[in-house]
C-alpha cells in the first residue's frame, strides 16, 4: 500500500515538473482566403494562427509579378492569434503572401499562400 502511494505521488510530481510540448503557430485561416479570387478592393491581410504570435518578430511579404513588398506595421488582433497588416488597395492580379510567424513561446514557422484579385 505504501509503495503504491509512493508511486502515485512520484508520478504526479514528475508530471508537474515536465513542461507541455511546445506548440508552433501554424496558419489556420487567411483573409484573403488561400487560393481565392477576390472581387472588390483588398486593403488588409489577416492571417490567423493556431497559437498567439509576437507581431514585432513576424514578417509578411507580398509578391506580385516577381516584385516583393515587405509589409510593415504588423499588429496582433483579437486573441493575439491574428497577424494583420493594412495594404494600399491591391490592383488586379495574382499575389503570393510569404509569412513568418513567431509564437509567444518563440518558435518560428513559415510558409506562403496565393490569392487573386479580379478586375
């Protein structure tokens, strides 16, 4: 009986000392949506991640016709999982968004997605 109690207390102590697995901020949703064709003006990008992000450490690059524009003044919105940036109204054409997200636990993820602005 004492041995069993010792094992239970030891297991509980070990569980309390171990940290949970660190999560990475993965892209969960984007506005404009991934692969979408948008009619009308696009004046902002909003990328929702699975974890809270540190906007000062994140990066968004908008690519059109091989020209890259690094977006500045990134900010977190809502619950801290949305990375947002205002852009001048985008002209019709195909765009790629390259992103790098740094979560509040400092893990970095990156990726890209495309969308089109219709005339």
